[in-house]
């Protein structure tokens, strides 16, 4: 029989659950990817680094599948690429190819679940089966429950249970080479469309330190392996190269989570353990999203839906435009806009600042990040925002409020990160770099900085903002 593997956020040709299943069960296997207009048309800009990233990965995957098939002795293969509504495209293609089954790797986002249900129904109407596989996480849905059979809502016990369950069996790869001769040749004239043909413009992606595709993922991983042992010491300092920068690759599946987790286990040691914990956070939030899809629009803890946030259009604009007068926050926002990446420590600081210093609804910040992050992932972004806003699952307690100046002193001690993204502060002495507003006019003059002109004065007073936030949360706490 013939099958079709539908690639989505799993753009690789190794250790791939759906592809593995198709190859062991069918004599002929087609592979397809759809540039889904339901998603693409909703993007606010025609230059989008994510689309450019995916496009590069699709071109690479097409070649990789062809090579795999040839090395296994077949005539060649590749990726059939379509541009249109995903559900309609897949159903039409499955019928054209005369396949018996469509296989895909599972997605846990509510929209994706609805889409897959629709595809499964429409395929069933044509007598074609649809099946999905766990692939993008090591443990999914309700594989890991508390002793009471409930989903976990606290990270530490979840992590403990995860580490126990994620054994060699769970981390074993799904090989594809062995039966790769079953990869079907592409219909004649099939080539991935150019980015421009999809209606998108080139971006600055190629200038960033984010190589694309499986090759890019491998290069980043190789580089990170040399730093892995020190991850726990370096991960919190945005000026240093401490983290893996693999998030976009994890998002689009150009690396395999099983291989990464297995590598961390094999290395052992404090650095690797700390890094593995972060991979577990990723699964924790995927699990939360699957069990509690209301978090997409509402607070994980519904009581917090009664918080009354400020409208504050000017403060909102200052945050978005990196003009808050708090250098670490502003540098973080510039990093986001210039590169599509923001360091984890800074995501926490910027999100805390928006919600707890400016009193603005976390959902607005979440949307802004969703638009700009290369690694944007609904589960992780929503989890991160609700963590910072204290409305989430196992979140930062609401009375813990980051001080943007002490965070800066602690995690960017010599202002190296600030100066990289705020060159207007390059000559500000170290003792003022975290809060230039504290400079006396004579100090400002000495380094050529006109406060309020070259760099803004703080848009809020942190101590006062903190008191307001405590009141905001107290009010909700005391409601019946
Ligand atoms: P590393 O430190 O090398 O970590 C390895 C991997 O673990 C990451 O690539 C990521 O897949 C996962 N990971 C790490 N931290 C977390 C976390 N807290 N939650 C979930 N997964 C994690 N991560 C995203 O992938 N997409 C997002 O849209 C996203 N939005 C965030 C928003 C906020 C407000 C916050 C506080 C965090 C967000 N994160 C998000 C989590 C984290 O900041 C990024 O995963 C990390 O900075 C990516 O850099 P890295 O790959 O070098 O991470």
C-alpha cells in the first residue's frame, strides 16, 4: 500500500516518528509539506523570519529525502510542497496519490488539534485513514499523571516523574534509513516554491547567528556541547554565550528532542542536568496546554481573570518601542526586534516589567512576543507570560516583583549586553549603566548623554509601580 507523511513542525529526515511508522508499514511513502494560508495570511507582515526559516528547512528537507532514497537504492524522492489551506491541500493530495493513510506527528495547540480533526473526518469520508504520533515531546498528554491520576500543576514533582519515566526506551530514536528505499519518487515537475512565490519577502535571517535546517541545528548543537558542562553557571547572563540557541530548531523540529534529552543524560553533571530541566519545562507547558486549553485566552488560575489591568497606551508604546528608561528592558526589546531572539532572563524581566511595572495585561505582551519571536511557541510563550504575570501554573508568586535595576546589576554586571543594543549608552560609566536617570547633570555631560533626549527618563517609578501592583493583586485576592 501507499501512505503520505504530512510534515508540519518536524522538518527533519531522521529520528521521525510518523516517517518511521510509514516506512515500516507501507511499500511506498510520499512526503508532503503545506505552506498553510490559514496561518500565513494571518501574519501581520510580509517579511517574517519564521516563514523564511521554514522555507529554508523545506528546501533542505526536499534534498535530504531525495538523498536518503538514493542511498537506499531507490530512484530518488523528495518533498511535495503545496501552498493553500492545509486541510484541503492534504485531502486533495491524498486522493490524487491514492494513499491508504496519512500519517503526521501530533501537535498540542487547540487550532492544530481542530485542523487535524477536520482532516481526519474529511479523509475518512474518502476512505483514507489518518493517524498521529508522539514526536515533538518525550512524554505527552496524560502519559505522566500524579498518583491521583491528575495532570501535574507543579513543575518540580512533574520533573522528578519525567526523569524517572524518560528512560532508554522513551529516548530511543525512530530510524528511517533502513527502509528509505520505500520513499516514493516525486511527481514530475515538483519543486518547492520560492519564498517570493509564497508572497513573502526576504528578511535579515541570513545575517543572524541562526543557521537553518538540520544542518544548522547540528552546528548549533555541536557548538553548545562544548559549553554544556557550564550551562548552569552561564545561562543567566545575556552578554555571555551560555545557552544553546536551539529554541527555533526545537520549534520546527530540525533537531530531535529525543537526541537532545539523551545527550543531556549521557553527559550528566550540573550543566547538563540544568539544561535537561529546561527541556522538561518545554514539555510541562505542552502538557498544560493540552489539558487546559483555556490558558490560550484566560489565566490558568481563573480567579486572576478578575485582575483589572491598565490601558496605559503611552506606557505600552514605550515598552514596545524600547523607550522605558530602564536600559535592560529596552536592550531586551531591541534584541527582540533586531534578531527575533530574546534571552530567557530578559524575557522574564521584560514580561515582569510590562505586567508589574506598567500594569498592562500579559496577553498584550504575549501577542507582541508571538509576532516577533523566531522560536514563538504557543505553549512556551503563554506559559512564560503567565509565569511572569503570576497568573499561571506554578508561576512566580504575585508578591515577588522583579526590580529591573537590580536584575540588571546582577545579570549584566558590566552592562555589556546593554551597551551592545543601546549604543547611545556606550559611554555611560558602569555605575550608572543600569539606571542612567540617577546621573547628576555633570556626570551625564561628561559622557555626552542628554537624558530625556538621547535616552528617555524612566516612564514609571519602580517603587510606586510595585505598590500599585501589590494592591491590584490584593484586590483580587480579597474578592469572594
Ligand atoms: P536553552 O536555555 O538552551 O534551553 C533549551 C531549550 O529548552 C529551549 O530551546 C526551549 O525549547 C526549552 N526551554 C527553555 N526554557 C524554557 C521555558 N521556560 N519554557 C519552555 N521551554 C523552555 N520558549 C520558546 O521556545 N518559545 C517561546 O515563544 C517562548 N516564549 C517565552 C516567553 C516568556 C515571557 C518567557 C519567560 C519564556 C519564553 N520561552 C519561550 C522560554 C525560553 O525563554 C526560551 O525557550 C529560551 O530563551 C530559548 O533559548 P535557548 O534555545 O538558547 O534556550
